[in-house]
C-alpha cells in the first residue's frame, strides 16, 4: 500500500531579520515568489501575507518542503541513480574483510541501480513510501539545486557580487532565452539569487536541519524520520551512537546517506589510511626503542670518556697543545662502538679541552664532558642505523596505501552509484559564458581570457611563496642570533631559545600564512570562472596545496639540506660573524626531528582545542523546547556553518601525511603520532558535524579529486628526500665519501621504485568481484527497463 508524504518533513530552512529595509524585503519577496513557482511549498507562505514583518520574534523562519513529484522530476533531470528491486550479489570477502567484519557498523544492503526515470518510478525499490524513497542527503541536495538555480537580475548591484563558492548546481528554471536576456556583451547581468541574497543579508541563513536527539522525536525534520511501517527512525541517533561515541569502523553508508558522498569519501580515505599505517607505526616504535637503547648506552659510556680525560694532567696537556688531539682520540675510542657520530664527538671533546685550557687555572683544572640530559638522549635515539630500513618501509607503504585506496574507492563508487557523476555533472550557477558554442549554441568561457586568469593566479601564488621564504629566512636569522648570544648559557637554555622558539615561530608563521592565502585562493578561483563544481574544487585544491607545500615544508627542507656551517651566506646579507649550524655535534637530523615533532603538534593543537571547546560549550547549552519546532530551528540557526569541511580536513591530513613520507627517516615515531591524530580527529569531526555545526549540504562526489594525484606526487618525492637524508644526514651515511653517499641515494631510489612498480602491477585497481558486479548490474538494469517498456 502506498503511503502519502508526511507533512512535517522539512527539507530546507531560510531565516531573515524582520524590519531590515524595503529594498531587502523587496528582493527577498521576489525570490520567494520564484521559489513557489518551482513547486516548493513555503511554511509560512509569506508571499501571501500583507506584511512580511508580522510576528513577535526578531527572526522570521521559512520552512521549505519539496513534494515527491517535484523531487522525482528533478532527480531525473540531475541523472541520479536509484536502487532497483534487485539485490546485488555479495562479492567474495578477503581475509582482512572477514576479520574486520567484527568491527563493522554498516548493515545496509546493496541493490542494483539505474538512472532514475519519473515515468518508470514503480521499478525502483522503496517507491511505495514516497517520504523515504529519496534518502535525506538526496532530498537536501535536490532542494539546494532548485534554490541555487533561481536567478534574478541585479544590474544596480553587480559590483557587490561575491558569490559563494559552495553552490553547486545550474539553474532549474532558467532557459537558454532567459540566459541570453540577462547577459550582454559578455557581462554578468544575473546571479544565483540565494547566494546573492545571503551576501546582502536579505537572508541571514539557509541550511538543512539535523534530525536531532531523542527529545525531538515529535518533530523530526528529516525524511528518514518516517519508516515504511509508519514508525520513527532517527538517522542522527544512529550516527551519534555508532560513529561519534565509538572507535569501531566508520558507518560509511550512514554517513553517505546523511551527509552525502563528498564527506563520506573523506572519512573512507581516513579509515583506509589509519588501517594501512598501523604496521609502519609499529615498525617505527620498534626502531625508536632500538635507538633509545643505543642512546642510553652511549649516555652511560660517557663516564668512561671522563675517566680517560681525568687521567691526563690538565697542566701538561694545556702546556703541550699537540696532546689535545691525542687525548681526544683516546677518549673517543672508548665510545667508538657504542655511540654514533664519533668524528663530531671527538671534535667536540677537543673544543671543550681547548676552552678549559684557555680560561681555567691549569694547576687545579680537570677535563670533563657533561653527559646528555634526558632531552638529548631522546633526540639521539631518533637517528640510528635502522633509519634507512624504516625509510624504505614507509616509502613502500605509501604506495600500498594508495593501491588499497583505489580498490576501496572502486567499491564505494559502485555501491554508491556515482561512477558517472562527473560525466553527468551540471554547470555551476556562477559560471557565465561569453562565446557561443558553434554546435550546441551554449555560452562558453573565453579560452584566452581564462588562460590570462590562470597566469595571474599563478603569479599571486608565486608572490605568496616568496613571502613564505622571507618568513623562513627571518626565523633562521633569529635562531642564529640567539645561538650566538647564548654561547655561554647552559645547553638546555640554549636549546629552548634556539630550537624550541625557532620551531614555534615557524609553526605560527605557517598557520598565519596559510589562513591568509586560503582567502586569496578562494577569491582567485571564483574569478577564474570554472564550468563545473568538480573543476572548481580541483583548481582550489591545487592552489591551496601548492602554497601549503612551500609554507609547511620549507623550514624542514632548509634544516635537512641547506642548514650547515654557512657563514658566507650571512656575510652576503650584511650579518658577518654569524653562522647557522645544527648544534655542538652539527647533527641536522636531530634538529629536523624536533622541528618535525613541533610542527605535527602545533598544527593540530589549535583545531583540537577549538573543537573540544565547541563541544564543551554545546553540552552546556539549554536544549530547545521540543514542543515547538521553531524554537528548535532557532537553536540550530545559532550553530556556525561547517564551511568547506573537506578542503580544510584534506589539506590538514595531507600535510601531516607529507611529514611522514618526505622525512620518514628523521622521526620514526611520526606514523604512530599520525594515526593517533587521525583516530582522535575523526571522532572530533563526527561530534562536530553532528552537534556543533549546522548540517552541511550533502554534495555528491565520485572520488577524492586532485588529492589522490597530490598523494601520488608526494610518494614519488618522498623516495628522493629520504634517499638524500639517509646518505647525507643520517648516521648511516655520515663519514662516507661523496661518491659513496651518491651510490647510497641511487641504490635506495632504484630499489624502492622497482618494488613500487611491482606493487602497481600485481595489485589491481578494481577488485575482480566489483568488475563482475558492474557487468551484472548493467545487464539487470537493461533487462528490467526492457521489460517495463514491453508493458
């Protein structure tokens, strides 16, 4: 029996302030009349009221409901795929899948699907309940598509337009004729109304509602709140219990049904990354323990060095300068098979002996080397002879991660029916053309004009990268000056004033420069006029990451490959006498390790602190009166927008991924810290999306976009950087001739690249079961369609 729609389903909410002026009221009313023309229903219908300022609340709430027939027609126009009444054959489970099933939180069945047809809706699964046929994510996406497709002419306000980059779809109501009427001489004459009205504050907010906790069961706004049997089902509660409160596998189907494929793909990739990097994390922990054992042994062996030094008369050695190297050599031999970097340690012993001879009273002086403190022991443990093995493991594991992700992505693309999304993707409402296509007559952007915009955007990016290099140079000058001024201070005080403060300054510079360029990148990408949302997203990703690469990694590359005894560089910039090195032992791997640890912590702490504080504040807020849906909506309206969630999260995680890959040999504890960060951050993100932010529009996606290409490039660069670190900076390559170091780099790179190629060959991108399921789905869909046409 077919059920009618529940009148309480709220697909979208608009709010505005009463009494905000006649111009805004007039523009808002024109837009709402266009909304009614599309078939959407308004509650209350302010277009039929004599005054739009009626009511006692300072804010007017407009609840928008989409009738099923409208959803059905637009779904066909958007070429959405919907499930058929044929359940998909389960693919054979691999051993890891059999093991992980005990942690799985998804129980949704997968069905064969086909492009939705309004005139053949009876062949699709669940059509008997029109309220739940379109899942919540699809309902919000369709309504958002309709609302953002409404355009109004704004000739008198066109200079103020700054469109929202988050709008995805092309006009539903605009025809080719109206498009031509609103464009003249290639100049924009109309814009997506909702984006413009939000910018002008004619509407204060536009969002979809969370279904809310149990105390709102009487007024659940989402379509999934009504089950086929007439009962109530709360998708928000499912996600809160299975996702935000547990550390099991991600409920990806439920995330996709509630937040859309774009957000679900992010959490799917983070889950694969977390699982794949468990083994490198354990290997790094073992290698760190191995290095810590040797570092402690070296610390204890310093007493043997002091024994040798104290056996030599200070007055005799100081009066015979030629004895200083001999005594230092004898002392260094005591730790030759225990400690690393013997040449630098011997040089350090000579410097200490010469300093004592120069300033101490020769009659009662003694030679003594102070052992490393706990911090020094920790730093020394990070660079050991096992580092090359760890670097090779991480480089190979990056390839394994991407290969497994390609397989997982293929599974999700098939199960979520988005394999043709980018081929069928519609034009962004913000796109405007200036040249008619000779075949279709559609307006396209000028190729020469777009290339000019791309060149200008690239120039702005280069300028910002130059600012990054200036900030790095400023930090280098500070640390060098601080080291020069604290020569007579204790080692810990010097370490704090140079390494610690320098690392913090680098982290602050990265944070501030990143925030500034984020604003510039969005504006430049808006100006470039991309045709589809996927093209827009890819362009924004490339800009953002290209800058973040220079911003985040330039201090590390400087320490790893440039920082050394470079007095001549300071002389050239007018600072003679200063030199930048890596401490007493000139071990840049130790400095690199600490800088890497500082950046990993400093870049995640602000976000964690902000998210935890927001969650704490949200718990203290008074729950709205569940007997009044408007009060609940006003409470939701107070929540901040989530913004471009995936761009921010991908950027942060890919930067952290780069720290592990590019400089793996310098910090074996990096992967362990990385997966702990991901595990904690995923739960914070789940709580944030469900509790502290407005519900985002459920955008669709076919994959993770350009982020995959960036990760592939990162893996390639990592092989080179780790090879050079092993040969020129690590204990393994220290003391060797240049040709030997070059040979180490060549052997490391060739071995890793050969194994990478073998992995690419032997791990198929698409599982065999998925290939068979795709073929069967096409066959079943065609058979059902032909049978329906026969009737």
